[in-house]
C-alpha cells in the first residue's frame, strides 16, 4: 500500500483517529506518572486538550486544509490543560502553520511541518527538559528529515517516524533519572506516540469510529416530515447565523444548546470561531433570537410557520423585540476599569475564602484535582474589569496554560506570577502593594516566592520507588517542593516527618491548611504539637477544604 498525498478530508480523519486513540489510552498513560498521587494526570490533560480540537474539527463540513488547520490549532490552544497539554497544543500550532498553506500534503510538507512543530513547542517552554514529550517529538522530526529525500510514500514515512518516536521514548528513562527509578517512560511522550499511532491506523484504512461526543453534527438543517397541524408540538422552524463577537467557549456552547432545548426541539447548532449556525423548532422564535443576540449579530434569519399562520408579523416582532433589548443593554454605562486585578486558581472552599479576603477578583477552581485549561483562563480574564491582571496558577502544571492565555489577550496587560503552590499564591498576594506599579509588584511578588516552602500530604495510588523511597499503595506521602520528603503508614507521623524536613533555623511561621477529610480537632492537635516542638515558630491553622490533600503546609 502506497500513498503519496493526503487531502483535507483524509487528514481530518487521521487527526480524529489520533485523538480517539489518546482518549482510549489516557488512563494507561496516567499510570506512567512518576508521582503516584490521585489527581489530574498527563493522560487526562493531553486527552482533554486534543478532544477540544477534535470537537472543532468534527463540526466542520468539507473543510479546506486551512480551515482544518485553524480548527486544530485554535481548539487545542484554548483547550490546553497541564504542561503536557500545552506542549501538545504548541506542537499542533507549529504543525498547522505549515500545512495551512497547502491543499494536499506530501512527505516534504509533512517533514517541514514536523520541524516547525518542534521549533514552536521548544520556544514555548522557558527551560526545556530532555527526556520528555519534547524529546520524543524532536526524535520523530529528526527521523522525518532523514526520510524526506528517501521516499514519497507517506505510509512508509509515517510508519518509520513512529518507530523512531517509540525508540526515543524507550530511552527517556536514561535521560531522566526519576523515570528510571520509577521504572516508567515519559508519560507525555507516550501520549504523543499514541496520537501518531491513531493517525497511522486511519492512514492504513483501519475501521475507526470517528464520532466525537459533544461535537456539532455538521449535517445541515433538520426538516420535519409531513405532519398534521395537531401533531406539531413546536410550530415555528427557526434558522439563523450568529456572527460571533468572540468565539464561544465549550461551556457557553453547551449552555446555548441547553437553552434551545428548553424552548424547542429538532435542534442543530454548528459552531466555529466566527459563526454559529442555528436551527430550532419552537413556539417562540423571539426567545431564541434574543439569546442568540447576546453572542453577536444575526444574519440569514429564516422563520417558517409550520402551521401556516402569522409568519411575517412574528418575524418583525421577534427581531424588533430582540433589537430593543440589545439596545437597552448597550445603553447601560460601563464600569470604569480598575488599574490592577487578580485571578487565582484554587482548590477548596476554605482556600477560596482566603483568596477572596486577600483581594482576588476571580477564582478558577481546579488546581491539583483538575488542571484548568487556557480557555478557562481566558474566560476569567474576560470577567475581570482591570487594565492589568495578575494570574496566580498556584500549581507548577498550570503555569504554562496561564502563560499561553496571556499571549492570546490583546486588550489587557496580563502578568503571570509563577506560583507553584497555594501557599506561594497567598504569599504573593500578601506582598502586593497597591501604590507600586504593576512591574514593581510583579518583581516583588515573584521574589517573595523563594521564601516559601510547601509540603502536601496525600496518599499513594500505586507502588513505586522515587527519591530513594519505596512507596506502597495506600501509604501516606509528604510531598515537598521538589521531592517526596516523607512516607509512612500513619498520616500524623508522616506529616510531622515532612515538617521536620522543611524546618530550619530561619523558619518563623508554619501555616496549616487542612482538607475536607480532616477534622478541625485533628488539625488543632497537630498545631499544638508543633507549637510545643518548635516554640520559636508561630503556628497558624486555616480550614482549606481541599480534596485529596489532607494537609497543605507552608513554612516561611
């Protein structure tokens, strides 16, 4: 079997097959994570990233290569979650920049696209680390360069590229000692290999279910068959196109569909970045039109009275009413933007209240248990009426997504303070001084992060060995900023052992944030023991309410 060119339709299928394969393997990829913690993992983050793009691709009807490239790039960039998801989205971004210029793809174009993908991804990471998804992508791209002048057969080309990607993946434990000690290959690199394998299966013509849950059908307008007037539940076939003010988020699209379902049936909603095609059978088209106008302007409005009455009056009245409502909304005076605002990622009810008390304007709930996407960041930025917005990711796996969101915003200054833990985020806010400039505050808050040590107590979900510690499933772990500090079968003993590793002669404050599975009395008992053990150190106890992590503890 030899294939020399791929058109847009074939490439769309390959991309969807890659997405489906990664989705199917996500739990297996999660198991490769070095730290055996029960939170959102690499497979989940990469899967959610690529499925965001897959939904956009599935909603397109007979797309050109340029339209397909835009859907892949935009969908993955906005849906990117976690470091691995952001890097995957940047690989797609670079790849699609090249293929968007062509109607069909051959080996030479694919080779060029792979080089651009790797170049773009490496630039997006401040300190690229070898032995990761980046290394696997680079190995695949280097193999592509070798093959570029050797063959025109895309089937052979892709097959050999995947073999090389798998070979490089198998070598990742030799590049990162932490992988070798845990006995795993890099999970992000494995995720990328699964995407490539899924696309290859499609290229080979294997039977694949290309349907993507939650995507628009793209099948056009649904028409009713001949029915008597009495059988028609909703009398007006309503169609229009929304020219969007800004792309709908996945949540907004779901809310829009849910509203249409509440007022009618036979619903078709097909959305891309610029327009939303809508079809609904309803007894009140005006309601559908009013809701649509909140997202943009309307064109190609068509309302058919399926009971053959009052059609013209209905159209005029509905449009007039909707335009009046829109004009009233537009006439409301806008609140002046304040100089500086804050967005913080948070992980529990108590922590949320602490952040609000420190002046945070918008809280994104997620953190450890579910890494927020770039889209989540952009939605939050839209909600904060400030000229400069500081984002506190509070998790090392969210910083890249926050940085990616910052690059997509043009009308506000976005500053990401690279907070990697909740206590670092709290420290950054405490050190904010309103009278200083945004630049001065950014420098001040960032400098103070070095004075905070964080420890987090959770449990192991599998057996492993890391940081020279043998860990069994169900063990309690005290995880520090860079390594596992303590492991044990007793939570209290493990917590004390972790804190002992964090305390030094310069320590002055221990802050304890207890989670939703810890009783207040137990947290107070822990605090009392620490006060007796470290009489020169102040101990503060706060209800955090965070899931999964029994204690989040900072030492300053």
